[in-house]
C-alpha cells in the first residue's frame, strides 16, 4: 500500500513524534513475533532464508528485534532510519521500544533534515559522515552533545549506539540500539549485533528499492496505475475497460499568461494551480493520470456493481473543492505566488463526463504511457471546450447529472466536434460565495429544474 504526505494522520499515542514526523503504521505482536529460545546462528539462518518472504518492513524489523531479544541480546530500544526518493518526504524510520512493545513505521517530511533536533542528533553524524556514535547516556557531556540522550536517561537507558548500515546509497542509513543494562553492551554483544546488522541491511536495501520504486511511480503515474505497473502490467496494449467519471480541466488564458510571465514564475503559478485541483481530486478518491501543459486528466473509477452515483458525487465534490481552492488562491495576499505579479485572477474550466474507457499501456514498444483513451475521453475534452462560450466554470454531461436530483442549471443540448449526437450539458447553480467564475458569454438555454426528472 502506498502512503503519501496527504494521508489522514494516525494517532501515535502512547508515543509522541515531532511535527515533521507522522505515524504510517504500527505492529504490536510483542514477543510472539519471534520463536522462544532462538539462538544467534538461527537468527542468521532466518535472515538468509525466511526473512525475505516478509513483504512489510515494519513486521520484518519487529521480528528481527524480538529474535535478538529472545537470543539474550540486551536491547531495550532500537530504530532504523532510511532515506527515500519522494517529492515530499526525506525518509522513513522504524522504531521499537520494549516498554510498550510497539513497532512503529513513521515518515519524515522534507523539513526534517533542517530541524534543530536532527542537526543536534547522532543520526546527523551517521547519515552525513558515516560515523559510529557510541555513548553512555548518563554522561553529562554526551547529553550536551546529543539532547536525545537526556530523554533516554529518563526511561532508564544506559548506553546508546547509532551506526551506519551500508546499503549503497549516497548517504548512510542508520540503525540505533540502546540498553537499560547498567554495564551497557559488552564488546562481544556489540560485535554480534553488528554481524546480524550486516545481514539485516541486505533486507533493508531491498525494501528501500521497492519503496523508492513505489514512491516514484505513485508520484508520476498515480496510485492505481503504479500498482498495476509494479505488479507486471508493463506490456503495450495491456489494460482493461473500466467505467469512470472523467475529469478534463484547462486553465483559462494560459497562452497569454505564458507570454507575460517569466518561466520560473509560470512554473510557480502552474504548481499552485495544479495543487488547487489535485488536492480535492485525490481526497475524493480520484486518480490523476496526466498533466498536459495547463490541462489535467483524471478519472473517478466506478465499481463493477455500482450505479456510478458514488463516483459522480466524488467528482462533483472535487470540482467544487477545486473552485473553492482557486478562489482562495485568488483572494490570498500571501502564499506561493506572493512574489509573482500580474497573474490574478486564475480561472479554470472543469468538465465531467461518464463512460467506458480503456485504462492501460499505450505507446511505442520502448516508451509507454499508462493512461485512459476512448470516445468518452474525447467527449469530455469537447465539453470542456464549451466553457469559453457557455461561461460556466463546471460543466457536467447528462450522463453524470442523472445521478443528482437538483442543484443544476440546464444549459441545453450542444453539438460537439467528433461526437455523433448533441450532448445535454448541465452546470451547478452558481454560489454567491464562490469567487472566480468565468464571464457569462451565453445565457442558459434551458431552466433550473430537477435533473432526475429529465432522464
């Protein structure tokens, strides 16, 4: 399962994490995660064989730690920290503490590596310089050097070690271990842990590679398409017909803006604009397939036995959310475009249409695109082009409007280029609080009537 920075936050209680770190998932199997009475050689055999069958890093790490504890190694707290390739995250970490028996997976956003907590941590020394940091926690000089050690002393930790895991990246990944035993780790125990860590690092490298691939594909293809590609749908022509509500949108005046604004300002403008659209689409369960210059193509898939009402409701809510976000952007005095002049107001047109599309791989043998094609996509694009003459920011076809009882203006039937029959078009009744509509260059050709009675 893919996780992104916009996922709903999970309650980390009984633990606490800084604002830049959030809980992704948690495992709480306790000692049952490992066989009782296991030996260090048996742990090594497990790492060389059966450990590779575990697909979830949080459960693999939990099983590894409890095995070390079952083998008599005095570990009371341990963490693993890895970097990743992601547009919003700097990395992931897994944290185990014997006090609560929990094993957490967390993600750190891209502000983390600039925080004072990170810069004054042993993690910084390991990640950036490959050092091994081994300290007595009750040493005042060590606590002054690494403030985290004072917190660890409060829960009874006596010795703390942070060491690099060599997984082939530009920066070092890290494992930390800590113990409550008064004497700390013996040299023999520390050597055993380092030897086991070398084997465990191979699994970490594998999981990092999978996570990077998942993150990159999610960012560029979307979660559904990424999952299909990762599971082997990579041959040209492979795909499936699906029913969906199709979203096509376009930024009004893009050509004129491009001629006036510097390239860097135009990129900032497009990023802010697309964020206004993408956030509600993703929040409502839509799948963004393509950014096309100033255009956006997305789908809200319809479940096989569903009437389409859920997808239509989600798509319309996303469209209205996008318009609200654009209105807020236009009215804001600060934000990502505060240094860019002459761009207001942003105006967009959104078209929603329902139909069957082919969802799969299209292109040349050596360069494929995972997208949707079909007459329904073409029709949605033609409907979006009507924005310029109908003067309404959101247009929906009769195929989508039939799922709603009221709240729409009937704009009549319109002939569309390349579409055999005229299509009846509707638009949500304009709200008084929603700024930024397109200029009305055409009057309604129908009336404000309950849509359900028209189909």
